[in-house]
């Protein structure tokens, strides 16, 4: 019975690690979102005749201002969808974690209950 508890405890640890990993990914997404929002704000300040360059691999390519804005807006859209998906995965994993935690607490209580010992006559 103790090995069942250890197995369940390992599963709880797996959920905790997955939540940490997802939260780290969420931070990265938010950082990219903020950077992209800043870039879009900067692009909106430029005159329509400004030269804009986009880094593609190791090469800088000249793009139109409208193209650059569209690219950043598309990136913002994709990052927003990715953020939403990540938040949903965090929520689902947190629910699984909480359920497993409650199961472990119940299991632990069961282990701690005194066993029925037959009375001596």
C-alpha cells in the first residue's frame, strides 16, 4: 500500500513540474507579446516613407512599413492565441494537480487510521 502512495506522490510531482514548465513558457510568451506591442507602437510613429528592415535569418531585408506592421500584428495575434492556449493548459494541469493532491490526502488519512485489531479474550 505504501508503494501506491509513493506512485501517487510521484504523479503529483510530475504535475507540479509541468505547471512550473508551463508558467515559464507563459512568462516567455508575455515577454514576446510586450516586445511586439512596443515594436508596433514604434512602427506607428514612423513616417510612411521610412525605410524598414526585417531580420530574416542572417539577412536584413527591406520591407514596406505596412508589411512590417502586418507582420507584427500577425505575430501579436499568434502570441495571443498561444498565451490563451497556455493559460488553459495551466488551468487544466492545476485542476489535475489539485485532484491528485486531494486523493493523496484522503489516502494518507486512510493509512493513518488505526487498523481493526481483534480483541483478546
